[in-house]
C-alpha cells in the first residue's frame, strides 16, 4: 500500500491463534491491509481446519481462530461453525 507521498505505508501485522483442543499461537503473523482482510484469512484457515477434522469424523463447532493485533489484543474470533454452512 502506498501513501499519497509515494512512500510505502506499513500494513498492520495480524496474528492468528488457533483455539481448539490446544491453543496454537502464531509467532510470525501476516501483514494484511485491515481487519476485514484478516477476517477473510481467518475464515479460510478455519475452513481448512474443519476439512481436516471431517476426515477424523468430528467437527467441534466452538473451536475458533482468534485474530490478534501486534500487542496481543484479540480483535475478532472466527468460530468454526461461523466459517461453514451445516445443512441437515
């Protein structure tokens, strides 16, 4: 992202903590332009994790991916059941 002066503007770094049977912190993070982009990234990650657990025959809907800022504050949480559509 470029500023009006032509200098590279820093994108915020978001971290994604997986909260399932174990909490898995994200030590690297990902530079994304805003929270909406971070939410899209977290939804894609949650869907991937749900797909893995389907192979085991079990989906735990309250598992989630937390989006954190650089200070460690939780900005948003994406629950697995919010990332997918479950039809009867």
